[in-house]
C-alpha cells in the first residue's frame, strides 16, 4: 500500500509546528512535503533585536532541513490550488513551476502587511515582518545617524535623527524601545552637533501602549519608553507621508527620513481564491481545524478562522501563541484522519500570559497572570524565548551575553536597499532583486498597491469587501507579473523599475524617501554618494562593470562613459552623448526587469502577540 501524501503550505509558526509534529506522529508512514519560499523558520519575536544589533540575523533563523529530517522541503510559492484534483501548483525561486499532489493539505500561509488609505505610506514607509526588513532598518538607522553626525545644518541633522514608528502593539513597542537604545549608543561614540539626541516617536490611535495587555503591563511599558526618551503619542497617527516627513492627524508636520509601519496584518489572500466560506479574510474551519465539506483540507495559523471554545461565538486571534498551538493540533488531526494517530481532538487554549522585551534588562510580562516588570520581567522574557525557539538557543544566549559586556557594532553592510523591501509586498521574507527570472504577464491594476489598500479598507481590513483582488485579478503567486499594467485601451504598458520598486501604479512620480544619501542641494537635487555600501555591487545588473572581467571598465569614449581623454590634440570627444544620470540610491539600478519577490507563504505572528509565557 502506498504511503499517503501530506503537503503543508508555509513554514511559519503554524506550518513548522505542523510539519514537526506530523514527522513524529507518522514515523515514516507518510510522505510529508513542506512548501516554503525560504529554507528556514523565522523566529519573528526577536526581529527587533536583529534590527538593533543585539542578535546576528542567522540567530533567529532555524534550518528546515536540519530540524525536519523526514520532511521534504520544496522551495517555492503556491500559485493555485485545485481542490477537486487535489493538486497544488507552485513557482520556484528561479521562476520554474511545479505541481504537488496530495491526500491531505494543510494551509498555513500566514499573513501580509495591512495597508490603510493614507497618502504616501505605501511609497515612503517600510514594514517590519521579515528578515530583509530588519536588516534594512539596521543599515538605514545606522546610516542616518552617521550622516547626521557629519551634517552642517542643524535642521538636517535633526530630521535624520528622527524616527517615526506607527503602531504601539508588540512589534512597534519593541522596535521603538530597542531603537532608542541603539541610536543612543551610536551617539555616545559619535556625538551630534549642538547636543542633539536621536528622537524616536511612537504613534497609535489606541488610547494606550500595548492595548492588548492589561493596564499594569501597558503602564509599565509606557513608563519604560518615556524614561528612555521615546516620544509616545497615543490617539495620534499619520495623516500623510511625504518625501521629507510625515503629517500627523493633529496637524503637526514632523521632519524625518524614517517611517516604520507596524499597524497590523491581514490574512494571506491565497485562501480567497479557493471560493470557500470566509470570515473576515480567514478560511472558516471547525474546532478540529478542518474545512467543512473538505475532509482533505486543513487550515491553521493566521489564514484560519478557528472557533474559540473558551469564548463561544468568537474566533482565536491572529497571534504567535495560537499559530504555534494550531500547528500541533492540526498535525494530530491530519494523522488521525489517515489512521496514523489517535482520535481527533478540538483546539482549546488558555492564555498563559505574554512577554514584551523592552531592551536591556527591561521588559513587561504577566506569566500565569502575575504582572512583572524590571529585571524579573526581563529574565522571564528571555527565558521564555530560549524555551520557545526550536533551535539556536546557545548562540542566542551567547549573543545576549556578549551584548551585555561589549559595545555593539554599528556598521552598514549594504545588503538590503530601500527599494528591495517595499511596504506593499506579499512576501516580506524575500527581498526584491534586479534581474529576477521569468516573463512578465499582463495583469490588472488591482494587483498593485491599490489592491492592498482597497482590500484593507473593506470589511474591517480583511480584503473581503467589494472589489477584492485575488481570484482572477492578481498574477499567479510567485510569478513575475506586477511589472505590466493595463491601460484604458487594454494594451499592456511596461512599468519602470522605479515604479516596480515602490509598487506604484504607472504614471505616478517616483518617491525618493527614505533617503539613503545626503542631498547636495534642495530636495530632489543631486544625491551625494555615501560610500561603497550605497553603491550597487560591481558586476551586478545596474552597477559598474566588474573591473576584472573581460571588458572591465566601460570605454571612456562610449555613451554613458567619460569623454575620451586620448583623442588627437588631447581634446575630449565633443560629439558623444551626455552621460546618463545616476539613479537615487533608494531606487533600483537600471538593467534587467525587476521580478517581484515571491509571495509570502510563511506564518509569522501578528504584532499583537510577540510571545506568551
């Protein structure tokens, strides 16, 4: 008898736990395949420490192949699911397609950034849900402080050292807390002019910080933030984002080069294409995490609306703790449905508490309902994270120890650029790169940033209202295709790399903010080079020719090069075309088309729960 085939989509908290549990439950009696765009599980609650230089990036990643030895890993993104044929079509990281057949399918695709119809946010803000975004933020903050220290103009210095974080949930609170410590440490070594100090502003329309937690923990976090120097403004948000700052809802204009968007998430739109019953963008399942009427289909994590048996009539929230436990129960029920385990059981969970790391020895926690603050809360928080991580515990603990006794290294690696991590992306765990594979497809404008904004403004931000843009309108998941938009006549018009990088519709002006280099003149003038970290890699598409390759440096009398210096008479060539202007550093270099990054298929937690005790 052939072994049953089980396919799991996504290796976030729910998907990873489901794969690990199924591997132990089936003991080789089933083929288990895990489809994910990366080869690692990302422990998202520690991302703020990566952005602040406390932890190295690989510390928060866990190898799927090493920790799931009996699970076949397929790198790719799910494009389409044929429920009747029990097949899943996907696209690999190099543009090649494939098909997976299954007897049981577990959907754990996670969630994507939630956008609001605020002018300029999609162009000028960056999210904080993937490793590329954390690496970009660390480089960007370091660069801004260094440029501010060298700036002659006090106004420019103050703008570069002002950092605005929108969203006072778990993610935003931790980013602001760690960010203030990170920049203060940099300024101690490189003081700013006229005694200026980096300024972090935390905004939220909620009445208090961490509104998901009880009042005591919220008050503790608020007190720590204010003592550290964070400007906490509740009941206030962003009204408009511009190239040189943000307009707040109270009318104030804040000059800044940094806008971090941490306002929440929405379920991955893949599940909408199935045509099954939904609840605010999430796939309806029964307490056993099975889709009614589809015995072969299970869903867990952020894409599943799971009935909360502890609170009848409601559904479990989109949090890390629920996703982690969803995965275990879903795996056990999948095994039971194949006769490889015990009896099925419904999902039940009682919150054991939450933890919020505020940097250093400061934290807020309520394990088993006991409110803690200060050093005890910090010890509980770090102990919880070490216990919850499925790997790298020793390395994480070693980094914490070194951070306590050694100064942090504040350097720019230049690995991720602004245009590589646009806010309006379905795949924050994969940075966009020039020269991506594949042929562009004609798609409607609904697959651009307007679709995400529209989806987030209908039916409570779930993407289920009129005009939802998933089935039929959005290009195949993981397929390059957002580079062409339809004009009114139906003809396809290719969008420029600048527009692709920011996800803007054709015809809109290219945004140049956050700025990665100082301007030599007024806004929009010539950008000054800020060093090798800000230039495209030599030999890469859009960069300079590799100097050790055949052809090496471009001929000086060729178009785009310098005038020939060895012409007869010593005169430079006078009839050569003018050199092409160098694009700003927050835009992609010219060259091959930019393929949009693969669509998100992991299951990171919502910022409403960075962890629980």
